[in-house]
C-alpha cells in the first residue's frame, strides 16, 4: 500500500517533458523542450505547443510558396503575374513565365523582341541550327582565317528567318517569323512614302515575283514611332490569294543601322477570325531592343 501511494504521489507531482525537432533539408534544428504541467484541462496542458506548431506551419507554407513560384508549379507564377500583366511584361518576366497566355521572344544577337502565344513552339530547323552554332562557338579549334562560320555560309539566303514560332503539329500555314536583311546604312523606308504607299509596294513585290494567278490586297496600314530609338514601324495587313491557298498576313517593317527587320504573322484565311487577336498582339509587340 505504501508503495502504491508513493507511485501515485510521484505520478501527480512529476513533470511531462516533450522534445520536438524539425528537419529542414540537411540542416536540423536543436531539440525544443516543452514542459507541461499535468494539472488543468487538456487544452491548457498543450497551450505551449500551439505557438511552436503555428510558427513551423507558416514557415513551411512560405517555403513551399517560394518553390512553387520559382518553378511555376501548376501555373501559379503565371496566374499571379497575370493579375498585373503590364508590370510583368515591363520586367520581361514573360521570357520565363507566360503572362496572359503569351511568352516573349528576345533575340539578343539581332536586337529585337515580340510576344507570341505561349502554346506555340519554335521552328525545329532553326532550333537545330542555333544548337549547331552554339556548339561551333564552344569549339576549342581556332576560328577560320576568313572569320566566317559554316553557319554563316549556310545563311547566305537573306530571306531565311532568324526565329519562327507556330502551333505544335501544324502544317506551318499559321506562324510568325522574323527576317533580318542587310541594307545600305542610308536605307530609309520613308523613301517609299507613307504607310499606305509602303503597303502597296510590299503587296506588289509579293505578287509580282510569284505566278500570275497570285493576287494580293492591302487591307490596312499604320505607322507607330519609337521616338527614343528613332525607329518607325510600318504595320501592314494584307491578303494573298491563289487557286491553291488564301492567306491573311500582318507584317511589321522597320530599318535601323544597316538592317531591315520584317516580322510576318500569317494564317489561313479560314482561321483568321480565330487568330486575329493573337496576330495583332504579336505585331503590336514587335520592337527593336538595340
């Protein structure tokens, strides 16, 4: 009986100690000791633990949020950036994460940029060529004496696009591409006249160099200016038709420092109503960066 009473007294007067540890990656925190007095209700006994649980829960949620933002997990980053699209685009974040359904292409070598639908992919031929050029530039062999790479030799055709994007698995009729051509330093698009005259000249050039059964019609022309860089962008909308196809185009032309830049966004006439908004956004976003 004395032993039993002693056991009960010891049980009542003893303190319960709980040790808690937290693992965060490879770093472990030192154990936290929480002492609980047995008297009182269960809620009172575990009250000291609530602050510990709350702090660790918030820390875990915050860390998970940073990981999700960094990896665009489930489109979280794109969703958040979409709430303030202009800010995200001004910061060029759409190069990494789509904003409002559009990604950004920045061509640093040629010095231009534009946005395009995030679901579109790059032209595979151009991607392979870019990979080959990068591999050549990484080579340890000395460069050729004439300073011309095999890539440059293959790109003698000035009508070859620098970049091109389109829907995956499509026929290529719906796409956007940019061509950069060398021109004299004193070349000026304004010499052809205003936007309408420039548009008519472009359409005549396209139809005149093709078969007689190819016809073209200028639908709309506009001019926008970048006063900071002193660049004028001629935006032209036109239609090209033949017995075998009917195509709707939006082109943007500008010239700067001995180079003529031409962005062309095209679609089959039958698909124009569905993609009209996308192609106009592409054209309006095209600008030189250097």
